[in-house]
């Protein structure tokens, strides 16, 4: 090989090495647990899961190059696996002090829960006080859910009175309310459209906004044990960009009325 060719080959190898060094390290693959909850995520017969959370994960993956593999699981198992370092991420997760010890967050939504009470009760319920004072009324909740500090405090009070029934998902909770097993469940505008329609409770509940200031923010919860810090920052930056360029609103508005979509983007 001539000196000229050798020199060109050496330059090419150096350039290739420099290019390889400039490439960001592989992000993932990471397993992301979804949960069925109204418009956030739902199963379609014979098809993959769909919904707001699915679209957000897909867009984050596209922007970051991270390999994010979604699957549907129960909320209880999801949080147990995150706590014990067996899961990488989950979606629509409300950040609490306890959860912040084992997960980092990329917030993409905000909301506030309400109490949805059957409208055909013998004694109508228009407030938490009226619900609380009727000791025979029972509340349906989803195992593993957090609802906001004041809501969780009220639920704990009912638990001490043995008036809380826990179910695997929100659809089941709503169905048991429709059947009369429970008198009420907790939900929010971002999800209750599909839930009420599926349980045939649409137009048959009284909505009680008991804690107007008990708002929450939620988003991707990423395991401190399993997700690299560089990847966390990459994902957080992508979500922030989606918020600022209007992409989050576009995703929410595909699944929700415009007013609800606007109220959900933080």
C-alpha cells in the first residue's frame, strides 16, 4: 500500500472513531408499564393498547431514540416492581415524597380528582360530609392509586370505618358502583368519559369537587436503580420540549374535548 493510501486510510479510521465517540450511548431498552384507565390507556380487541399514555411514550421514544417497550400491568404490581428495582418506568404517575426516593419524574399532565356518586341513592349525596355521615355507603377505589393528599386522607378515614372496596382497575370499580355494590368512586375528567360510558353510568352520577386546590402533576416515573441518569435527563428534556412546542396538547386533544385537553397540560 502506498504512503498516500495509508494516510487516507488512517484519516478515515480516525474520522470513524471520532464519529463513534460523538454518538450518544444507547438509551434502553426500557420496559414501561401502562395501566388501563379511561383515555390514558385502554385495550382494543385483537390490537395493541391505545390512549394518551401510549402516544406520549411513542413520541418520547421518537424524540430521544430511547427504546421504550410498553405493556399493560396492574397498578399494585407496577409500584411493587418499581420499588424493588424490577421495572424501569411507568406512566401517569403522581409524584410523592415516598415515590421520589426510588423514582425520578418527567411531568406531562396535571389534574384533580372528584367524587362520582350514584345519583339515584335513597338520600342524595351532594358533599363529602353527606357521604361520610351515611355509614352504609361504600367507596370503590383502585388498588395502588394515589389521588392527592386531601383525598387520600379522606379515603384513609373511610378505610378505618371499613367502607372502602379496592379493585384491580377503574373500569371494575365503576361497574361495581353501577351494580350497587358501592355508592361512589373517584375519577377525573381526563379519564371518566370512557369509564362512565363503559359502565353505563353516563348521566347517572353526581360529581363532587370537594378539594378544588388538591391538584396533582403526573408523568413518567423512572427507576433510580435501572434508568441511567443521562437517559432520565434526555427524557425529561423531550417531555419539556413537547410541552413548549404544543405536542402534548395535540396528543391530549386527540383523545379529549379541547377544553379538557387544555386543562390537562401543565
